[in-house]
């Protein structure tokens, strides 16, 4: 075996990442609880960024264009993250999180909402560059509606 490859393999071992975790599935999750922890952490990351923007849209804190843009950009990236924690795992990976079985029974609808969220997040990030609060507010509200509606259907 090539030495460079050997070296990266032992680095993985050092990091506690055994090659076994990469087998079987295309996602790295071997247990439901890993998937739940992954998606909940990513959803929290999304929420952290979203709630700073919410405070500015509501006027609870002063609107600051640079902060808003940074948060909108981070939110856009974060909006791509949680979903692998649901995906190829199937319902067996429901775990003890708050996702309802409906997620896996209506996978097409759930997926469409994911795609909608990503495009809402992109639109919000673009709107933030306008620095115009009414443009920003309307992009923000569309996104917030999507959070709400998906939670109504798919979250305990
Ligand atoms: C495609 C559907 C969907 C969309 C869109 C969605 N969520 Fe969720 N969200 C869920 C589901 C399902 C859960 C429950 C996950 C679990 O516990 O397994 C959840 C849980 C959460 C949690 C709790 C995580 C935890 O630690 O338990 C937060 C925070 C959250 N969502 C924030 C948001 C925000 C903010 C938005 C919009 C910007 C959003 N979500 C949009 C489906 C969605």
C-alpha cells in the first residue's frame, strides 16, 4: 500500500474515525441516534442564524446590514445541512427525535419542502444584499412560513 494512503488511514484511526463507519451506506450514520444528533445540531445551527434575522425584521434589535448579510449567508449554507440526517436512513432512523413517521411516509412532499427551504434561503440571502427592509421582510416571511408549515406536518 502506498505510504501516503497508510498515513491518512492512521490519521483517521487517530481521530477515532474507523473505516467501518464508511461502509454499507452512503451516509456515515450507522445508528439512528447518530442521525438524530446530526440533524438536530444542524437544525439548531439554522435556527441560531435565523433568529438573529428575526430579531432585526421584528425591530427587537437594530437592523445592521453587514450582520444581516453574514447571518443570511450562514443560514443559506446551514439550510443544506440537516437533511442527510433524515435521508437514506429511512424510518428505521427515526430514533427518539421529534420527527413524525409522516416524514418517511410522505418523502416526496418532505423533499419538496427541503428544496423550497434552500431556495427561500438563497432568495433571503440575495434580498439581504438590497439592504431594503421591505424586500428583506418579504423574503424572510416566506422562509418562516416554510419552517412553520413543515413543523406543523412533520414535527411532534
Ligand atoms: C422540510 C421540513 C422542515 C423545514 C422546512 C424546517 N424544519 Fe425544523 N424540523 C423539522 C423536523 C422533522 C424536526 C424534528 C427533527 C427531529 O427531532 O428528529 C425539526 C426540528 C427543528 C428544530 C429542533 C432541533 C432540536 O434540537 O431538537 C429546530 C430548532 C428547527 N427545526 C428549526 C427550523 C427552522 C428555523 C426552520 C426554517 C428556517 C426549519 N426548522 C424548517 C422539519 C423541518
